[in-house]
């Protein structure tokens, strides 16, 4: 019998991340290549009806929910400045690889990716070689929100056997992560980390990396754009990476809508996002 796949506990995430930073057998992955325009276009053209049918949860899997901030504690951006989506990850990290999928799908509902590259997570991992995207050098435009995508480490191994650094956090970003995750005080910042305009945050992937193992980038994209139906009542529900990504994307979309004051209405007032609001306990007008 198929068993619903859940995301591992944070302590396990830390162990997997540590193992990935110090690979047992250093193997350099292929350099990042531009994401195919057809894949970017597919993910940007997912019909609203598909998001609405999946809603804010998936019957076949367990999702790790993002944290919705107390509305009174959230600091609004300066006047005239769009709210910022901050993603901090590393290319080798399997949990980062999993989290980028619903984030890319959600952001594509608010703007356009002009530059996006493919990458693959570490093969020396419990969840090896997950096909995904990298935000290193990403270019994204939107009238509603901005994206600051930071990849701290590459999936390329240096001569000392550790992954090559790509970027560093600013003091303000480090403070933000420390406030959201006590684990950050123990050493390297936890990844993935996601903050949506101070309205929503996440310190793990919403979708389990286990669902991605063995699938190509095209296969994952095809499951997202053409998600399999849920089994009939009483039937075994087969876990679907596509449906899990869409449900997590609806949740992240709900967070972006909080940051943008529910704009654009066509997205933020859709049935799928409203279902995600209910799952997350978000009350909207």
C-alpha cells in the first residue's frame, strides 16, 4: 500500500545538509544551463482551474506548512517599494531543490522569469540528484513583488572536497533568518529559508524531496502542468509530485497575496488560493 510521504523532521534536515556540505566522495555536477523557455512557459501558463482543483492540500502527501506571521508584527515595505520575496538556499541541498519548484510556480502567477537556470542537488545525499532550478543569477520582474534569490553554495566541489561558495548574506538578512530560526545561531544558516514580505516564512521545503528522486526536469514539469487525478473514494491515492507542488504553490501564493494586499485579485481571490488560506488559517476580506 502506498503511504503518504511526509517531510523529515528538522533535525534530519540538518544532518542531510551537513552530509551534503562535506560529501563523502566529491563529484562535480554539470554547470547550470539556462532553463528551457518551453518549461518556463509551461509553468507560467498553468490554468487557474488546475490550481483550483488541487487547492491548498494534497490527498496523497503531507506538506510542511509555511508559517504565517502575526499581522501586527509584520513590517510593511517602504512606500512605493514592492514587498520582497527572499529565498536563501544552496544548489547542493535537496530540500532547497524541492522548495524552488512551488516557489517558481507561485511567482510565475505574479510576474515573469527572464533568466532562470537548471541545476541538480547533490548525489551524495539521502535524496540524490533532484532536478530543479537555481536562483544564482536569476532575473524576475513583477509589478507586485520583487525576488531576491540567494544561493550560498554551488553544487560544484572544490579541491578541498567542499562545495564552492556563491554568495554571502547581508547583516540584515542574517538577522532575519536568526529571528525566524533558532538553528541559525549554531553555525551556518539553515537552508532553505524563505521570507515573503514579512508575512510568511519557511525553514524547510513544503514538499518532500523524496517525491522528486529519479524524475527528470521535464517529467516533474509535466506532472505539474498535467497533474494526475486523485483516486476515487476508497481507492489507494498514489503520491504525486505534481499535485504536491501545486498545493504548496497555492500556499505560497496565499503568502504573496498577504504581502501585496490581495493583488492581483484574479489570482488572490481564486478558489485554489482561498482553499490554501483555509488550510493556513488566513482570514481575508
